[in-house]
C-alpha cells in the first residue's frame, strides 16, 4: 500500500501544502518560530528615540570638531577658560548616578522596595549636584562675558557650541530627574516588577543615555579642545 | 533572579571611574600633544568611546539585548569615534 505524497513546506500556511488525498499522512510538526534573541530594556519604541537623540548630539559634536579645525588656537584658548575640574567631577557624579540606577533596577527586580527607593533618591541627588555645578559654571562663563549668542570676539563659536551642547544636555538631565521621581513614586506604591518593568527599564535606559552623552561632551569640549 | 547586582557591573563602574581619571590627566597634559599628531587627543577619544560602549553594554543592559539593537549601538559608538579621531588627528590642508 502506498501513501499519497504530501509536499510539506513548514514555512507556508497549511492550506498551501500540496496533498494528493484526504487520507494523507498527518503533517509533521511545524518548525518552531525563530526564538527572539534577546531582551529589549524598556519599550522598543524608546530605543528609536534614544538612538535618534544620540545621533543628534553626535551631529552637533562632529560639527563642533569641524569648526575647531578652522581655528584650533582660539578653541584651545576658549576651552582653557572652562573650569575643567567641574566637568570632570560632573562626569564622576553622573557615572555614580548611573551605577545607583543599575543597583535600583536590581533591587526593584528583587522586590526590595525601600532599598530601590534609597538608590533612586541617591541618583536624584547626583542630578542635583550636577545641575548645581553646571549653574556655577554658567555663572562663571557669563560673568566673563561669554553668552550663548557668542558676542565675544574670537571665542564666540566655541561658546555658542558650549552653551547649545551643555544646555541641551542639562534639559535632558531635568527630564531624566523628573522620570526618576516618577519611578520613585512607583516604588513608594510598591508597584511589582512585573507591572512596572517596561517603565523602570525605560527610565533607567534614558538616564544612562544622559550619562553617556555627558562623557562625549566632556571629552570633546573640555578635554580634546584644550589639548 | 534574586536581584543582586552582578560583580561585573560593579567592576565596570570602577573601570569607568579610573578611565575618567586617566582621560582627565591626559587632557591636562597638553605637552603630550606638542608633536602635532594629537596623539593624546586621539587616545582620550578612544578611551571615552570605550567608556560609552561599556555604559551601553553593562548599564543599559544591551549585553542581553537583541543583536540588531546591540549592533546599532556599537555602530553609533564606532562611527562617532572614527569621525572624532579623524577630525582631531588629520591635519587641515
């Protein structure tokens, strides 16, 4: 006895399988769908925003370096007018805040709400220190006659870039701080990890982006330009 | 998952702090760049790029993210690093 031939293509819907008769042999199990190869922290859509935001900053930084090539001496003199230790301390402060946020994510995952709240509060304190030092830096730069419109002869372009880059970044710090406070409110209400994973991971990812953007700004505006 | 922070993350944080101190030191040693090649500047950019890569991989947890997302982030870091080093090192004509 011969069985009717059934041509099976697991990638096609069943009605497209080529069968010669109703008593055809039962089809083999369908090939399992290709397993997803990882976990996206937060919502997938957030990553389009994060990568887009990073690209915007990258474009401004590349334009800054391009302008620097036309007058490296003025850029060097201008960069020396920045308070480099404040930039360095702010880098360390944001790195610490990022580490605290990572610890808070793990504490939240483990259901340790009071610890997670303390860690998020620590990150918010770091943000306040960053903003305070940045305000002092702005005060110092503006007192010396440097403004965002760059009226000061020669160093104008450098300080226009400086105010645009650090101003946009400070705006991100403020938004990030507000998001951290939202997360802290969720922790206060003891929202479970299952119910708040996407939001918590999204806020953490945004905060880490704020940190890494500052690493790039500090390196190129404060350090490389002064060399 | 018990929610404990992996030792690797703490080690990365310590490494980032050390790398920041190194780049700060390099940045304050202008004499090192006196050869006109901007060697210290290129090294500073390279170290900063590595810092950004590790922030993404271990803090943002891209280490366990889908390969497309990991690749997009790595390409961003690579392209920005190469462009920045080229603009710093290649002399103007």
